[in-house]
């Protein structure tokens, strides 16, 4: 599988600090756009802003230059739990046609089918190594743009 093109804009959301650090490593290793890629998830409001921010970035750079990676269960907020699959539905309903990936520890076939039904292109598994995650992201990106 071909690598990702350089300069893609990533929007990654995870409520776990370590996962956000891993996301920064993925963006760096993928040679994503460091000035416009964002990693969110520190607060409930930050995660709630994802649909609007995604559409703003898509308008500026084109959705074909974007990869959105959403943690499936962001449940560390006092305000409540936000599911990546629910955000995927909102993004698709809003017309976003870039790559949307769910990241979860529950990455079996049944879960993946649920994520796809919600509008995601596929999923990656938390805990996979950097090389494996990048390969899966590249495969999903190439499948979407071809």
C-alpha cells in the first residue's frame, strides 16, 4: 500500500492524554501539516466543536486533504460521554466527505461494521504500533480518494 501524501491536515480527538501524544506522533510520522493539524479532547467543549472545526478546515484545505480520527468512547468528561461514531454521523450529515476513522480498543468486525454504518471509513485499534496504525490510515485514505 502506498504511503500517505505529505501535508494532509489531521483532526484527532481523544479524551486520553497519552492517546493525544500518540496522535501527535502519528501526524509527525505521516508528515501531516503541522501548522493546521489539531489534536483535541482535553475538554467536552473542545470535542463538541469538532463538526464546526472540521467543516472550517475542509472549506480551507479541501476535505480530500483531511483525515479525521475520533476516539469511540470519550467518557472522561463530567458533562457526559461523546462517541466518535456519533460525531461521524454529524460530519457526514453536514456534508463532510473526507476520511473519518474511529479509534477504539473494541475493533472487532462487528464494531467496525457499526462504525462504517455511522459514516466512518473504518477503524484503527488503540494500542497498535505506529507503523501498523500508519498503514491502516493510509489504506483507508487511499480507499476513500480512489
